[in-house]
C-alpha cells in the first residue's frame, strides 16, 4: 500500500505481497538485531511530544548504523517491510526517509560547487556531458 496525495488515501502499490511467514521472519530479524550494539543509532519523534495531536499521524525518525552484519540484517528487514500492508494492523506505515539536507548544508554545497577549487559539479551537470569515449570519437 502507498499514500496517494491526490485522493488522500491508501492505494494498492503494485508491489508483490509478502507471505505471512515472511513478515513474521522479518519482524523477528528486527527484534533480534535492534538491541545489539550500534544497530539503532537514533529513534525519536519528528514533532514535539504532546498529550493530544491534531493529526492522526505521528512520524518517527529511525536511523540504523553501518558496518556490521546485524545492521545489514536490520536494514534489509526494514527495507523489505516498506509499504507492507500487514503493518496496518498495528497502525504502522513504514517508508524510506525523504529528508532533505539541512539549509546550511545546501548553501555550503552550492557555494563549493560554484567555486574555482571544485572539480566536480552536480549530477545533472555530469549527465549532460558526453562520456570521455564519445569525446575522443568526436575529435577524430
């Protein structure tokens, strides 16, 4: 299932459904891996906690670590459960992050890319450039 902003409701995503046994296996992997050292880096609400909320949705941000087999297992389990409608039973919708860079980081990146010491540009600038092999063929 995924959210459709136009109709403002959940719609079928076209994703292949997971079997019940697979969902249980993925939840068990998460249950075993999250308590291990350096797996769960951050877990907090993105809004201030309050007694009542206007919205029925309360987003949480969770970050997992890097460089361990337990982290890889947890990340894979979380990735496989993205958009899984079985989680709706407990009122959970799991999705990948859509967090942009902080404003200061965006300004810093733009300033650096426009400076004379930067020898690389943004991806869209690189995609419009011909590949080195094409440049050599054009010169001959």
